């Protein structure tokens, strides 16, 4: 097996992962109100991004690079992979990429004992350039570094890559609706990269410690369908999404207009780079974002109310926010126990919204709230209020007293927030 060829396949595979994660949701068409039926969105438009918007993902990646009876397997945990809009001009979005990763790698070569080790101190850094008017990727660059620890041997590696998308890559032709089908055009990815593997010669004398290379691979030509609409819950909250299937149901993206990007992605398949076949599986979830729809209400205040109590009793909570266009506002409370208030309202901009909730079980809960305006534009989630429902009789008695004396509770809430 030409190990250098396999490592090249690994580089290409990782780059395709990163390109896939950010191949959605950037455009700057004239703002259009999001259209909804009674329950779900009907038209999914391109989001408008702002400088400083970012999205962070946690991603699990497995690659099996196979050539005949020989295999290299890589499993990576890519955590807090951030895509941040660093600048915008009349034609482009400029996106910075940063993230950390760790994992394991194993080598199963003919005439060599199987070797496995850890990948530590892994870091990604790079950039993407997207054309606004045609929703295409253009140039991209990426730096990958880390340490492969094989027993007592440590291999420090650095990989520098630049990519050109020719003529450009447009995976989703927004606006889209449920049931839409399309084929995205073929696109050549030209790779120029430099690899530095310090210490690799101590294990595999036939692999050079440093080399540069060029490679071209094609993506696109896949059948795509906007299959269904559903609610998906991830760390930042619950989002209405449209599921987009690429080529088959094993490759799917859940795009959320109120997140301005996908909130969940799953990809499984193979990459043929003769003579090597790379079998991959990628699972990625949104863990944090600063995105909000232009014109949406401001982030609501942290909910106000009791921070401890006992199961079986009702407690009151409130929050408020404002709308930049003075639209009426609806509020949606997440009580942290997989139950929700539903949309409450309408309320005038700045008016206090109050609701009650009864927890059934003891435990610690995080209560948060988001808002939307009369056009359906949703805000960010508020900061959470931590609420404890302990098995403490003294606290229970105190809470009953506070429930019957709301003025005392208001004074306590004021002091907590002072």
C-alpha cells in the first residue's frame, strides 16, 4: 500500500467534512418575511448574516481508508468547531474556522504489526469565502495540526491546505419548500497542500516526513430532496427544521431558518480515490450560536421567579423583551423538564409576560424563554434560570410561605438580580 496516498485521502476526506459542514445557509437576498402555515414554515429563505455571527458544532467523524487488505482507521471528536462571519463586503461573506479535536488512529498494513495510537492537541484554523449573489463557495484555506502518539513515539503533524471551487459549489437553491427536488451541479475541488510529519520515519521509513502535492476531486451531481419538516432540539434550543436528503436517506441535513444554518447533520458513504476507498460517517450537532433573524425581538430577559421549591406546587415566572419594529410579541418558555408553555401572547413590546409551571419530579432544571414577533421572526433564547426541586421539607415550607406572600418573593428576586 502506498501510505502517502492513503494519508492524502485522509486529508481530502477531512476537508470534505469541513466543506460539508459549512455548505449551507449563506446568502443576502432582499429580506422577506418567513411564511408559515398554522403549525410549520412553508417557505425556507436564505438567511441574512451579520458580521460577528457564529455557529459552533460538536462533530463525530469516523474514516476507514481501505486498499485491498490494508486499512487506516481514524476516529475524531471535533468539538466546538466554530464558523464565524469575520467580514462582509458587497459580494462576499468571509468566514473564519476554528476548532479543536482529539481521537484515535490505527494502521493495519501487510507485513507490519497492527499499530494504534491517540491523536491529541488537534487544532483546525482556516477561512472560507462565499459569494453572496450566487450562493457559491470560492476560495478556502485550512491549517490542521496535532500529535499522533504511538506508544513512546510522538509524531507532530502540520497540514496546510488551500482549495479552489471550480466553478463554485451551490448545494441548496434557496428558497425551498417541502417536497422540492433538485440536482446540484458538479464542482471540481483543486487542493494544494503541504504536509509535515515529524517522526513518521521512525515507524514507516517509506513515508516522507514532508511533501507538497496537488489533487483534484469532484463533488456534486447528487439528487437532493427537501423531504420533511419537523422540530429538532439541540443545545441552543428547539428549532423548526426542513430535512434535506442528499442522494439517499443516509445523508441528511436539518436546516433551521431561525438558526441561520443546519442544526443537525448526518453523512454516511464512500469516497473513491483510486486505489483507495474511504468509508466515512459524520454526525454533527449545533451547540451554540449568536444568530437571530433580522427584525426579530431582542433576546428576552432571564426569567424571574423562584429558584427552589417542591414538586407538585405551581410557581410563577416572568420575562420581557422588546421588538425593534414595535411589533407585538409572543413568548415560549422551556421549563427544562421536556415540557413547554407553547406560544403565549400577544404582548406589546416591552410588556411583561407571566406564566406558571409545576414540576413533577425532584431535580435541577434550567428554565429559559424565547420570543417571536407577529411575523414569526424568533429571538435568541434567554440566559437560563436554574431551579431546584429538592427533597427538603424546610425549603418546601419556606416556599409555601413565599407563594402566599408574593411581595417577599419579589424583594428576594430583586436582591438576587441586584
